[in-house]
C-alpha cells in the first residue's frame, strides 16, 4: 500500500506533501496503526509505505480517510469562517399565460443553478454521529433549524436504501483512490462531480411572469376548428396566440405544450377532434365519426379507412361534406 495520508505523532491527519522524511518514525497508518515511512524520492510518486509487511486493508483505509478528511476540512471552514459551497438546481416556470383567458398554460424555462455556502446553515459537524436511527459517516447539522445532511463515503458498499428512503438529505462520495478526494480542496461540492450523488435535496421552483407574452418566442401546439369546418393543429409562437384567438373565422381553439414527437402529435390531434365533438362543437371530421378506422394496408399512404363508404380517406377534413357522417357520443 502506498498511502498519501498518515497520522502524525499528535494523531492528526497529515498529507505526504507535509511529511518530514527526516522524522520517519512519527507517522502511523490510520487503518492498522503500523508505522509508515515517508518516501519522497525523485523518481516515484511521494507516498507513505508500511514499515512492516502487514495485511492492511486499503478499502477500509480509504473509507476512514474520506470521513476524517471531510470532517477536518469542514470543521476548519466553520472555525475560520471559510465558505464551503454546494449548488442546487432551480426550476423556472413562467405563468404569464395564466393571466390570459382560455390560455391556462405554463412554460418550463431552462433551469438555473444556485450556489450556497453550507456553513451558513449547517454550522455544526460530527464524525460518525447517530441521527434519526442512522449513523452518518459525517453529519452536518444546523443549530438554528431542524435540518441535517448526511455525508456518506463509500468504497465497496453504497448507501443503504433504507437510509436514502428516510428522507434525510445525503451527499454520497464514491472513492476508488485518494485522488477522488482532491475536489474537496476547492471547498465546493457541485452536482456535476462524477463521484458524488445527492439524495433528497428539494429542488426550488420559481413560478412568476418571467417573460411578457408579447415578447415570448416559445412554441406551443394550437388545435383550431374554423367556421369552415376545417380542423388543424400547428405550432405557433406564444406572442401570436392572442391574435389567433381573436380571429373571427375560428370556432374553437385549444392550446397544448409544444411536442416534436410526430406520433404524439398525430394522436393528440385525434383526441382533440373527439373532445371538441363531445363538447358539442358543430363540425364534421372523420376522426369524430363512428365509421372511421385505421388503415392497415401499408402500401397506401392514407391513414383513414371509412367503414361506411368502404374507402380510404387521405384527409380527415374530408368528412365535412360527408352525408353519412355519424358523430361519436
């Protein structure tokens, strides 16, 4: 084992960077207690080496190291008023359209990332502390609120499901070697770190008029029935919705969230036709007729098969002039 950390003569965790090779008997393994010799040559990477060949478990050493290193670093931040940051996702929802009659539509905007100094809330830190029936490797606790964060170090065994299901916030750090702890030097645990997982952290939602509707270039799907009887679905800009609703040639409008999926787009159109028909809107469309069926002959492009006329129909709006139309109930 070539450890990068050891306990010094005062029992304090020491990095090989700070070790004095001239006092080689002052260092001990934090796992097995054996004397460690600092190796600081010019060829190989500097490390501590066991003085005797003992069967020391590297995974257990790594787990202990992660706990102690995090605890020491966070406590130093608390004692010396040094920030220790984490980030969190903020979901933004624009509800400008809620204020418009018949719109009733919210828009999920691109989420943002917030940043917070954990020590301003969690101003107490404990090593291997019991809380809520669980032992946390490191427990961050608030003196002002009833809030905690479990910091869990795993090398061979991940955090137990029962602990995750407890609802307590958990930051889990996976270690394969000492280098996986280097990010702690920045005193910033962000959610893009590959060996860190976050559980039970609430995602704040900011819902407000983020954008004025006349300036909004977001797309929505609009289903429209015209007085001519024609029914169509198309994507329009939100800033143009009011104009669409004021069109004197329209009989019925329904707004839906923008959807690029062609199959969903088609299925939504059929559902909207059926819904408008059941609401009593006076129009004829094949999808609102009892005689329509899906064409199963794939050598024809037509989607609709009319069971009454026993013929293929290329466009559902052809039903407007059909004398055999039988509205669904």
